[in-house]
C-alpha cells in the first residue's frame, strides 16, 4: 500500500472521522468529504453540490434526528491522485471519489472496461452496468471491503479522445510519440509504436507544455476544465470508448458507525450521484467541445475502419488481464462477460469481441 505518512500529523488528524457518540436522541456526525481532483469536474463537483448539501435535507425529510457537520477537502488538499483509494481507506476522507483507473492491481475488476477498449461510447449504460455489477456480483463489494470501504455510487466518464500537439490522422501517426495514458490505459497503445506515460489530468497541461509528452489519451470532458486544448489543440475521437473509472465510496469504519436511517440516506445519495455524474458528463462533452472548437481546437474522428486497424494492432490485452486476475482467484472472465453481454443486450456492437478471445 502506498503510504500517506508524508502528510502532516495535523492534516491527518483534521481529516480523521469524528462522530459524536450516538445518543437516544439526536446525534451530530462529523464527516469529511474529499478528493484529489477539484470540483470543476463532474465526479467531484457532484459531491460538493449534491451529496454534501442534500444529506441533511434528506435526513430531515426522513424524520431523522441525526445531522451531519461536513468538512470539505478537494483538489488534493488531503491526498493526491495516486492515493485516492488509500485516502478513503485510511479515513483521511470519510466519503470520497476513488479513481480506480490508477488501481489495476488493487482493484482489478473495477478496471474491466480499461482492458476492453472499443466496446461502447455509452457512459449512461456503463453507469447502469456498474450498479448492476455491485448489486448482483458480491465479489465487487468484497474488493472494496478489502480496502476498508463501501461502494456508494457509480462513476463513469465519456469516451476517451486523443489530444495532441500535432495532427493524428491515422493509427500510423501514433508511432514514436509519447502519450499520457496512465496505469490501465497503457495497454491501449501497445502495438501502435507509441509510448505511454503515467499521470493524471491535473499534471497534463504543464507536462504537454514542457515536452514530457506529445499528447494525452483522456476523457473528452477533461479537456476544457484543465485547458489542455491550449497546449494540445488537435482532438481526435478514435472510438476508444466510455469507461468505468471510479466510484463514490465511504470508509468502512465510518459506515459501520452510522445508524440505519443514515445508511439508507447515503444509498439514495449514491444512486443520485451516479445519475447526476452521468448526465453532467454527457452534457459537458457537448458544451465543452463547442467551446474548445471556438477557441481553435481541431476536432476529428476515426472511421470504424481505422478503429478496426487499431484493435488489430493491439495484443489481446483483455486475455492477458483476465489470466493475471484469475490467477489471483478473482473471476475476471465472468466480469468481462457480464459487462460485454450487457452492452450487446442494449444494442452495442464492440469493435473487438474481447470476451470471445479470452
């Protein structure tokens, strides 16, 4: 586990759970909401403007005598993007967004979409599938409990695009270039001749500006908030797909101390969180692309023929992933089948049938 001991004791203490001892009557619960990323992105903004303010309103409407006093700590004030899982696990945040895309080893089953690209662009469908996975497949919740957490709400993002400092007209143009493609995304450029560089959205502007990378593979909604189009104006949608990239979770110790009515309230908020993030991501993509185009970004798409060329160059990353995860005693193939079957049942047509190769 990555250590968080580099943070000051005072900072850790300030973020540690403090719950007033439940009494027969009302009790005030002191909780911290946290994230590595700022609220300008939907999956964090929805914590700030919905989860936090609506919690006490819902408790009151339910007739609960309990209240919550929130401390909010976003934009890396408690932990950085490399420690979102550990931040909630260790109780620096009681409620937080965990980016599982950086945890292919610790949270492998949550990364199934990252090892099966070119399957679907429908992030709303992915939200439904993610909730279904946690409702119907106990192993998904078991993963979270291993890291002292409870799954509260789904989080998906829109289909990934390539932002580049030079035009990308075909898969051939990827060869020899360095692209930010963190952790689980690294397999996407295998076979293309491109080089993957680890990182996260808050780092990309300066990294692209200073030449650390030639481009980045990112969700389309990540471009405008971080002004990435200013340093990488070529935006290509190659059809890589939407992804399950994380979740809203709660520290398990915190969860276990909550009364039943508060758990019910957080389940309701978690469902709403997933729905709102999905709607905001979809709306932002349309709005943001219009804005960056007006500011000089050059937008293009790969045809299906080029998508097939790309998948044909790639090794069977899904099969490799499944073999490795199955070796740890986890049902990777069953999770992959659950996911891709759900896409097909809803009319989707994967560019490559990863589940049939594994």
